[in-house]
C-alpha cells in the first residue's frame, strides 16, 4: 500500500520544486555552520603522546605524516574485549574511499583505539581496511580526549562526553578529533565531534535519507543497531511481500 499521494506529473513537479527550497536552506545552513566551525578557538596541546603503530612507536606529531591537518577517529575497542563495535565499523567502512582524496588535500586521517595493536590488526585484516590504525594503549590520549573513562570515573559518575558531564557505563565511546600543526611544530586541538556527529561521515546514511523508507530504523533501538551488521556478516534474504498488484 502506498503511504504517499500519487499525483499527476505537473503536481509532482510543483511539489518537488517547492521542497527544493527547503533543501537549499539546509545546504546554506550547513555551509554557515561549517564556516562558524572554522572560526572556533583552538587549544594548544602541552602533552606529547606516543602510539603503537605497525611501523613502531609514533608520536602524535608523526601521525600528521607531513600534513598540517590531522583527523583522528576514535574507534571503540577496549583492551582485552572481543566486542567489535558495529557502529564504529559502519563508519570505518567509509574511510578508505575518502582517504584517497584527503591525503592529497593536506589532511592525514588516523584511526585510534585503546586496544593493543595485537588485537587491532587481525580485525583490520578481516575487514579489509587500508587506513592507518594505531593503539593509544600506553598513553592518556583517549582519556584526555574524553572518549575513554577509568573505572574510578565511571563509579563516581565523573564522566564528561560531548561537552556534557553525565554518568556513563561504557569505558570507551566513539568520536572524531581534529588537530592542526603549525610551522613551529605546535599542535592544536581545533574541533571534536561526538555522539551523532559521526552521522556526517557515514555516506550510506545520506543515500538512505533519499529513499522512500529512509533509514528504516524502526526498533527495538531506533538506531543503527536495528539493522547494521559487520559487512561480512550480512545474510541476504528475499523479503516476503504481499502481491498487491494481483
């Protein structure tokens, strides 16, 4: 059964023409927010961080790989856990395509997790990802960026995420942090995005938003956990649909 009105071609054209104005408003507003984001104040990092990489220990400055801008995606992977986050993996599936172009536009993109590299690399190989993925296991990086939390913080309810202090149960949460390195080698935190801010990096969502069913996240969680699977765990099924044209 159709959920929408079926109209003449002229009426269809007119309705979509009017809606286009709303789409243009959204585009202009998104451009405005992006411009405001670029004007936000920066925070100069005073602490150095060392990460475990496939090439050996690497300092934060080295993650820039000669670029002035660094995007870090914080992938939820707690040391010793066999849980593999479907949401982080869904986002990570979109990184390699974008990274082919970002590296030619003065941007380095790195994925960071707290799990040691020995736990990260087998999963990276399984998923077939090419991006650089490093471990912050031996540093305070994730804790300082407020995407990881100690048992003491969680027990005391002393946890801040997405600029809001609130009680949390998870030791790791996802997010994106952006840094700039100037000619003198100073490193600045310029922006961070948490929670649903990650939606902007998931191209599949933007395709779905153009379809009649949209994201079709109807429960029980009303989010990506309703349907997203690790990309090698989908089982194709033919839906049983009533033959309404019979």
